[in-house]
C-alpha cells in the first residue's frame, strides 16, 4: 500500500483556514469569468488574491509551471495554460486553483458557463455540469472511516456513466497536505478489487476530483505547451474538485463555498 500521510488536528485546522480562503478566491474567479475576459487576466486575478491572503500559488511550485491557475475552456480537460484567449458567451470554463498557506496546500476546481443565460439556453450543458456536481457530492459522502478509496471512485463512475458520459481514466485526484500531490491516488473509476484499495481513516486529507467528458474517455495533449490536456474527440469536458478532511464523524469539505451551502 502507498504511504499515506495522516494529519494532526492542528494541521487540519491550518488546512481548513487555507481552504476557506481558497474557496473565496475560486468563487471570485467564477464571478469574474465573463465574456471578454481573457484566461490570462483570470490568472492574474487569482495570483493577486492569493498574495493578498498571505499564500503562494500551489501550481507555481510545480516544476516548469509558471501560472497560478489552470483555466480549461470547452474541450480542455485539465492543465489549461492561461493566455490571451478571450472567454466567449456560452463557453464552458473550468477553473482550477491551489494555494500553499502556512505550510500546507489546498486545491479546488469548478466548471461554469460564461454568462448564465447561455446555460439556460443549453439544457444539455446544464445537465452535463449538474452530473459533475452530483458525482463529486456522492464521492465526498463516501469519504468516511471504514470505507475505501474504491468507494469514492465507484460513486463518481456510477454518477457519470449513469448519465451517459465518460470518466477520464488518464488522470486522478490525490491526497494533499505539505505536498500538492500526495498518496493516495483517487481515480474517477474503479480498478482492481475493493479490498486492495486504501482504507479511509481519520486524518486523511483528499483532493477529490471528478474529471469527465461528454464524449469518449480519450484525452490528448492539445498543443505545444506540454501541459494542456483536451478531449480527443473535441467534445466538452468537466472538472469539479474539493479538498476534503476525513474525521471520525465523516467528511468535512475544507474548500466549501458559502454560496452553495
């Protein structure tokens, strides 16, 4: 079994403080993601907000990556590099941001539509995004002592595939703490047997991440930047992620937005 770092109550308190700040930053980015705004401008906003909060952009601590965020437009799945691309009305925008605060990372993602009226006019996209939110919610509910990582993966896979979409198999969620990416890996799909999956215990902190596509599961590097991963068939992809602490009483979302309860 992989070595999983268990956090103390004090460490979880620090991560909860950082997660609360990061949730506000993510939500401010969502409000700013309007037609005409560039993905680079969104990134600058996040950078400034993280610095103002006394943190550091987690993603800039990844070797070779120079941005505070990953912004994923339409068919982009993950690791979309911010640039001068302008957001258009009706675009799907995946916002992924992490913050290093008082020695610990938190990580969160959400997917929205530029200009909510466009979402109302596109019921297929509305259903697609609602499926991702539901898949994440069901996975989080499984993050409690006695369960296994397999149970989180199964919850995501059932919700996504049950709605007629595909889970991404080339990428996973992850543990998180002093390092941005820690054990265990958290796939969006089940692998092997449940009994071979890591057991969930109090003190684990998990970045639970739903990555899924409207079309096939296949993904490709989209361009020459060496980072951006997109769907192979050009169809829309979705991304939802929260940093979650496992306690004796069950899961606690550290990056929870006040606006979504």
